[in-house]
C-alpha cells in the first residue's frame, strides 16, 4: 500500500513537471523575446506564466487584436506570427527571424523595416510575408536577376511617400503577390519596370498564380507567365501603356478595375494583337467604364482548344462602349464559355455572334431593342445555357424552347402567352421574378390555367449512388418541388433547367430511397403529389389490360409519366403511347382488328382440333409487353377477335365536348378537333409551328402531336435546316440551322468551312539566299487544304520558297524605289480561289532596303543615250522629238522586261545551263578518250607492220 502511494505521488510530480514546461524550446523562446522587444515590448503583449516562470507565447496574449503567435506542440516551435509594430524607433530586420526553424507566416502591421529587407536572408521555412500600413521605401532595393525576393507569397499595403518603381526581376520567385495603397492622388506614381530581357533566364517553375496590384500604368509582361493578373487602375493611369497588353500571351486570366468608378479607360484592344500561335489567354474581366472604340473588336486570334474555355466579363461598360449604338464586337472567341456585358448602352445585337457552346450570356441593363432570340436559336444552343436579358426593351414572344434553358427576361416588352413551364410555376416567387415586368396575356395570378404538362423521370446511378430527376416543366429552381419523408433525407442540386441531382444529406444513414412521393406546391390548381420510382430499379407491374377498339388501357404500377421512354407491344405489334402516369398507360394500335385476327388464325393453325379453333375466334388470348427504359414485363389477356359496340366495353364519352359514341367503332367520335382519345377526354395534340410544312419541313402526326421531319430537317417543329446535306461544318464552323448555312471562323470559308481563308497580319523582308526574301505572317491554312497558293507583288508573281500554316516566304521581283515610294503597290495572295489583297509595305530586317535605288542604273543608261543622240544630231527638231519619245518608250519597255526577268527565270536558266555544261564536259572527255584509243591502235598497227617488214627482210 505504501509502495502504491509513493508511485502515485511520483506520477503526480512528473505530470506537474511536464505541465510546467515552457511550450517553446529555449532558442525560439529567446528569439521571440528579442522580436517582441524590437517591435513592441514583451511585457505589454504577454503575462508571466507562473507554472514555469516565463512568457507563454503559445497561449493567450494580452491584446489578441495586436498579437497572435501559433506554435507546433510536437516540435515546440513557432509557426505563425501576427503582430503590430508599436516601437517607432526600432526597425525589423531579417536577422530577427532567422532563429525560427519552422516559421511559415509572418504578418506585421504598421511595419518599419531595415533597408534591403525584402532581399535579406530568411528562414527556409518562411513562405508568406505580410507587411501592412508602412512606407513605400520598402521597395527601394537592388534589382537584377540575382536580386529576387526569397519567399513565395508577399502581401503589402503601403502609404506612398514618393514615386514607387518596382522591378519585376525582384518578384521572380513570388507565386502570389499583392500590393495595395490608400494613397490614390496622382502626385505619386506606382509603376512596374520589366527588366527581364531574356526569357531563357526564367525557369518553368517561375510563374505567378496571383499578381494583384494597384498601378498607374499597365506593366509589360513580356517573358513572364502567370495564372491571374489583377490590376486596379489609379487616377492618372497612363493610357498609352495599354499597348503592353500585347505582351500578355502567357497570362491566362486578367482582371481590370478602377479605384474610381467614374474614371473611363480604353478597352484592352492590344489583346487582339497577340499572335494566334502563342496566345494562352483564357479571358478577362473589366470593371470600369470603357471609352468609345474606334472600330469593331475582333477576337479571331483566340484558337479553339477542347480543354480551354474563354470568359469575358464586362460588368460596368458605361454609355460610350458601342459602335453607333451597336454591339461593339465583330468576332468573339470560338471557345467562349461566359460572356457578360451589363450596364451599357447597346441598342442592337445579333445573337448569332455567340457560338452554340457558350454557357452563360448576360446582356442585362443595356437598353437592348428588337426581338428576343428565336426558337431555332435557342434550340441550337447548349442545354446548360443561362441567358440573362432582363431590364432591356426587347419584344417578341416566349415559346416552349425557352423551357430548356435558364433565363431572366424580366422588365422588357415581351407579349403573347407564356409557355407552360412558366404558367405551372408562376406562383413560385423565384419564377415570377424572372418573367414579371412584361406583357404576357395568360399570367393573371387569379386566372391561371391548370398545369397538366409536368413529366417526371427518375434514374439511379449505381456507381455515383446518385438519383437524377429529369423531365419537363419541373420548375426553374429546387424550390419548385419537395420530396417526402419529410424532405429531410435528400439534398438536390439543379444541373440544368430540366435536370436535378439528388443525393443523401450528410449524416443520413442507410441506402438512398429509389422511390418516393414528390410534391409541387405552387401549381395553379393547388399542390399535386406524384408517386415515382427509379425506372432501372423496379419492374413494371401489369394488373389488367382493357381494349376500346384500337385503344388499350394498361393498369398497374411502376410505369412512367414520360411516355417517350415507354414501349408497348400488343400481340408483338407496337402500340403508340398516347398518355401515361405511374399507374396507367393509354396506347393506340392502328387496325387492331386485323392484327388480332391474324393472331387468331395463327393460333387456329397451330391447334389440332376444329372445336378449339372455333372457340378461339370468339375470344382469344394475346400478349401485352410493357418496357420502361431498360426494364420490361409482359401480361396475357383475353380480348374479342372483333371489337365493336356489341362486344367491347363502352366508353363514357365527353358529351359536353360534343362527342357521340360510335357503336360500329366502339369508341367516341370526337367532332371537335380540340379533343382526342377513346373517350375524347384528352386535348388534341398540335404540332409545333405546323411542322414548318410551308417551308418543306415535315408533316404532323395528329395522334401523338409530333412532327415527322423530312430529310436534312431537325428540331421538334422541323424548322432547322442541316448544313452541308447533314454532314455538318468542318474546322469548328457552326451551323446556322435557321438558314442551313455554315458560319465559319475567320480562318475558314466555303459552304462547309473546308477552304482556308487568307489572313496576312504582318509583312517583313530580309536577305535570303537568292536576294530579298519576303516573309508574310498570318494564316494560310493547314497543309492538306493549301492548294494553288500564289503571291503577287505589283502583279508580278513572287517565287515561293517555303510555306506553312502561319507563314509564307517568297522572292519578289526587283522593286525600284521611285516605283515603291510613288505608288501604293498591291500585295495579292490567292489560294483555292480565295483572294486577299493589301498594300505591299514590308518591314525591313537586318538593315536591308525594301527597294532598289534608281541611280544604280542611270549612269549606264545616260551614256548610251548620249552616244545615240550624238549620232543622230543631224535630224530635225521634230524627228528629235519623235526620237526622244521613242527612246523613252523603249526604255520603259526595257524596264518592264527587266522586271519580268525575275529570279524565277534566272533559276530556270541555271537549271538548264548546268546540265548542258555537264553534257559538254562529258562529250569533251569522250572525244579525248576516243583520240587516245585511236592513237594507241595506230601505234600498235605501225609496230606490227614494222615487225612483218623485218621478217620479210630476214626471209
């Protein structure tokens, strides 16, 4: 017992020792005391902890608003410091921080620091430095490639005491940079100087994610790359510096705003001058009023890339940003995802300027006139489109196509009848807000039509464990309906206007329900509840099938409200679904008597006895198959072979609609064209726009109310015309379904956008192997589409040396300076019968001359001219005059001849002369060889003759 007591006391003693231990190791404890005594006084900021007789810097400070220190309990080191510099005489230096081993962030308010503070030696662990409300002399530091701030993130808030010039070389290592000021007077300027002249000194890891600053000029970003550049323009900003936007090819995002909302600045037109091949910009936002543009703005220098989208956000355009009241853009980027231009002054716009993949278009508060987009335009756009046109002066009518997108058209002059998707949910405040302020004739809150058009679909994804609710007229927000049980187990998110994603709430256990009740509380006739299940999780159950002539009523459950996903087979023949809900399906089988009769004959042929055959002719058993999505079930039922008024159920006709029962057919005759069905209980379905029949669109199926479109026609009303005989548009061209014509990008032309357009953006000339080499930069089409490329300068063909997608090089004929200086020489580029023409005005490179000086040929011409005139001095004045005229004429002809004698002709002569010279040399060698052979033969013959002669003498 005594031993246990001793151990217990020892344990308590150890615990007390541990608890009384200083939270910081000695080196960092002393470092913190030194730091706090420099910027303030340690006894003012912290109290003595009696447990270890020292300051507990990791505990609660005396003034938490002025001082916070965070520590790592395991390593007993400081990781974060936020403090206010209260001592006006002492300066903070990097030496005060070097003793920390794990310090990652320091935040000093009212800072006072030593010279070259930002370039000092800091702990390697330090990543973020925040210096607030100090003097701008902070940036009076050395500059150069090796003079870079060592940490990754710098946040600075300054009081300007003079002009502030910041060198970008100091900021190379920063991933995030933020500079702001309360001094907005133009007296002191903030300017950035790009002193990086060589991009090779910047590594792939040296780029900024966020560069946020106040400035009096647009900084050059040549050789720099970054994710987001955020510039706040101060009063007196240099407007000439806007030309530096042409250096932003590697800056992905750009935000521009003004510190003074009343200031007006130019549009960053230089962004359109960035060459296509190097443009990495993904968009920009402008939050200042914009000056009146000189001409329409063309963004064709943005290439379409599948995984890259462009966002343009202009939220306060002002009254000047237009071209005579028109939309100031002529071409928008082909990969445009979001476009906002609000609070402007625009009266006219052609909505076709937006491509079909644009996700959001906001043109609210602009004073727009004209009509809202047509049905064909809405259908050609992506289903996820959000279109905001509120607070304008637009007219027109809203049709069903608008129900497939998100929109706000409030406060315009739109008239006619609102579509069912609006009427059904008009009592919902969120729906009323997007359509009010117009002139609709059927939106009287006291006399709304009943909502009968809601279609519900539910599917379950076994991989994501999500339910997808989709269909027709479900409402414009998740407040349009409620789920049961009692709406606590699920949360749902709107994906598109007709699609909601349903998932379990956090903390809810058990599997997600795959069937439930859904209630629409804001319908005009009052709340209505639908029972619904996930189609792929439940097999349709058939309880009975009732026949009314060609109409069949199928009762059961686990059916669908959307008749388009249901397939019915009666006796293996498709039965057209007219209506459906969770418990009942009504379908129509044309000429059902004949089909059933054929089924009866088939049964009688397979029967062995005549008695069974005769009995089957009065009533037979046939099969009904119901398929909902990808699940199905079948049911056998008995019907009479021939169904008429005497042997089939008699329907109750809708007498008030003027309908009469027909005993011969067994169904009601619907004399009014407004009704259909076996009881004339359903309103007849009309085809949209009469299927554009007057325009050859298609014909209307009066049974299901759907258009059957002719070839190369699309959309529900067959109003759309396919481009290029249904083959579509090439090279990112967009089909205008209204006219059936391709809207090509600026780089392509032709009926199906397969002919490259020609665009010459710049001309240069340098010295090549064969003389002056003309370089044309721009767009000339990919290699597969470049055919018959011809370039002419002053109507004389330029000999093409090399050609590629974006550049062509050729050798022009000699151009004399008097001809170049006194005339606007034409530059003509022709390819695939596409012409581009402009003035020949190349920029000379390497100090060469664009033209040939005329004085170089004048001396020789004058000498020959003088000799000629002396030989004809005896002629009369009139003959001299005629002779002079003839001489000038011959000289002009000679000049033309010299011009036509181009380098191409020289190269042809060379290609002819070289083989000729080689042939002559070979002939000469052959002759020499022949002579040598003849000489050898002659010598041998002479020698032989001599030998024979000597033999004769001996004989």
